[in-house]
């Protein structure tokens, strides 16, 4: 598409069971876009919702030609639904935001200013929201999220911003590079960080959900963390070598202890120490096999070359 045909801005929002909050989301985004001006589009992606989310999208697209409603064939998960929306959008700048209104769309003008370079340091390639507070979330979720960002920061050479989600404003150049990356198990915020360029934070307080419930229960959080770690770090694989050396040293120490005891005629107790050693070694071996299996499983998924997502319908937008 030629640059003259592109909207100045695309807003991309993946949605899963968001019928309760979507009308308010569109109303608030619409007000913000009126203030920003220029040609815009709003790309909504229905990630296999089981409620009336798709119907709400169709009705909204019929009333507002700026809205493009995309329905996937099935539930693919947040990161792939987001990727689907990014592949459809056409804007020169792209705002990634969830429809639950935890990330306020009213920050868009400030993000645009930072990207324009009014801070005196030149324009930014990426402006990302950095959470100061996380309202409406349990202490457990806040603690585990903080621990995760700090853990992955120590395990990878990529400088992934702390306490930052997918809420961000991208240039078309960054998005084109992102879409060229073929990873199936996607960690979009890490992939954007890997691209580099000038990436500027915008601190803000994250609100509680406007309606509905969180789409990230503990099981999905664990899976998401595993995808992030295996996508950006080989430290778990290298840990097997370190643990192997440690266990070898412990085994050698037990060997020396046994020889010295035998040489001095001491009767060495055997059952408890033997079972402890076997259990420890067996547990560590299975742990390492599990880590290797996680990496191999992701390689297997990637090698099949299946499409990342499947789009069923696209409704709305310019005719």
C-alpha cells in the first residue's frame, strides 16, 4: 500500500468475551481519536469469543466506517489474536491496546508527542506504557508479575522493559519488522524490545477492568511465562550443565567419603543416603529432560509451518 493511502493511525485491540466493555471502549477511543485528528482506523479482533462480542463489533462497524472487525476461526490466544490484528491494520502508527480499559486510551496524545520528538531527543520508534500501579489485581498477581519481569531480565541479553505490557505505540517500520518474525510462541513485548530503535517509556497507573473478568488465569500466566523464557533465553538449557557439574562433585565427595571410611574400618550407613542420592539425581534428570522437552516441543510446533492464525471474517473499514 502506498504511503498516501495509509491511515495516519491504527488502533488494534484483541478481544475475548468483551461484550460488556466493548461499547464503552469504543466510545472512549472515539473521543480520543477526534482530538488527535487525521485519518484513523480501529481494528477489533474477536479471538473466538463465546459471548456476543462479534455481534457488538458488527453493529459498531456498521455505524462507524473507521472500525474494522476481524473474527478468527477459533480462539488462538491473546498474542496471536494481536498478531492477526497487526497484520490487518494499515496505519503509519499503530496503537496496541486491550479492550478492557485497564490501559487508558486517553494517553494516546501524550504517546504521539513522544513519538514526534517534542522531548528534545528526537522521535521515538516505540512508546510503551510502564505501569506504576496495578489497580484491581491481587497481591499474588502483582508479585508474580514483578518477579517474572525481573527474572527474564536476568536470563536474556535483550533489555525487556520492567512492568510494561503490550500497551504501546509503534511506527510502521517497527511493525513491518515485527510481522516478519515467524515465531509461533509469541511474546510480543519482548519481540518489540529485541527490534531495538529508540524506545521511550510513559509511566501510568493501570486501572481495574471496566467490566468482565481477567482472561489470564494462573494456568495461562504460567504458559505465557514459559513462552517468554524459552523464546528469549537458553539459560534453562545451560543450567543442566551447571547442575551436572554440581551433582558430579557431590557424587565424587560421597565416593571419597566411602573409600576413607572403608580404609579405616568404619561401617557406613547406606540405605538412607543411597535413597536420598537416587531420588535427588532422578529428580534432577527428569527436571532437565522436561526443560529440554519444552524447547524441543516449541521447535516441533515451529517446524510444521502452519499459519499463526486463521481469519474467518473481516467486516467494515473503507469500501
